[in-house]
C-alpha cells in the first residue's frame, strides 16, 4: 500500500477521536506541474493535509473544498478532497519573490470551507490570522462546526502530513488532558513523516496514552477534469473567442491547472462544439 493514507485512531481513556494523514507520492504528483516558492509549497501542503483530514470525517458521499484568498503574496489557494479521499489542489501566487513569513504570504486573507453533500452545499468562512493555517482552522472547528479540535500540519516538497484531534461531542474532557494533547501534536515536524510514519508515529506521539488504531484509508491524487468539462468551458468562453484563438494558433490547447493534462481542439472539434450555434445570415455565407 502506498504511504499516502489517513489512519483513524481513538483514545481508550479520553473522549477524543483522532486521525493522522501522511502524503508523499501523491503530494509530489500534485506539485509536479507547478513551480511554487518554499512557503507557498508548505502552505499548499498544509491545506492538502487538512482537507484530507476533514474529508475523512465526512459521514456522507461528497466533498470538501478549502479556498483561501488574500492580498498577500498568495493570491488564491484551492484544495478539494472527496469523501473517497481523492485530492486535488493548486495555488496562485504573485510574482513577488519568495517570502519567509506567513503573515506576508497571506495578508488580509480568509479561508472558506465548503462542504458539499450533493444536495445543499454549506460554507463556513474564517479569517486567516497571522499565525498559521492550522490556528485558523481550529477557529473554524470551534465556531462553524462547534467541535473543539487540535490540528497540527507539516509540509515540505517531499511530504505533507498532519494530525487532527477532535473532542467527542457531549463528553467533557479534563482541560489538562486536552492541553497535553495539544502540546504533543505541536511537536510534530517534517522529519516525523519521512519514511514510514503511519501507526508507529501515532504510538510515538501518544506514548503515554492507550491508543486504538483503526484500518488505514488510502488517499490519492485524482483530478476530476474531463473532456466534457473542458468542452463546457470552451462553450462558455464563446464561439467568437474560440474561433479567434483557432485562427491565430491553429489549434486550441487547454491545460488543466490541477493535473497538467493537455487537451487539443482543432477546427473540426470547434465546428462540432458550436454546431448548434451556427446561424447563417447573408453575411456569413461563404
Ligand atoms: Zn485535471
């Protein structure tokens, strides 16, 4: 099994549920067609780990999308994960060189978390504080979902990982225990995710606790772009623009920003796409 997985776990003597996510192969695949700076890469990895952890907790078929917009170097970030743990995402940064401080990366930013259960999507929005994405997401859990949570995220160009701990609703926990777990998750670092993190890491992290580990679930990178969706986008752009591009370029190439897949449309394709739109007046007769 690939190392890319979510491992659920629980504490025998504390009302806390947890999950550990470890992304390596598919995380590098997500980065492959992009050239992000170090801090954008790290933040995208944090978003990937967080989104996977939240998607894992969904109790229905659907997806969760995390979207960040800011006036800082990071203009936009979007990360989506289905309840089957298929992940995709990308970021767009201003060409302002690399930055080293999170507050410069995301200035005046907010994060929208959209949960889509196939019927009625609902969205929670949190401001991103200058500290970190994980602190912002803890606010989201406390305010929008009303489940006290600790989330720790780590990422670099090789791995993205994290741990989410959530209190079991209706069962109070001693604040010393909760603070102790917060401290422990805060010790997670990138080195913990090199090699086989998995169950060993959970045991190491919570060595003093009785932890029960459940069956891991595989996470994969999967883009949901398709020929049909690409054609729909071309149709939305409109016939005039499509024909103009075709005339100057000879072919229309559409590249999926998520997975890098290229799709080409030539004159015949464009003719077929807009066949219903053809209006032949006296001016267009050739
Ligand atoms: Zn794609």
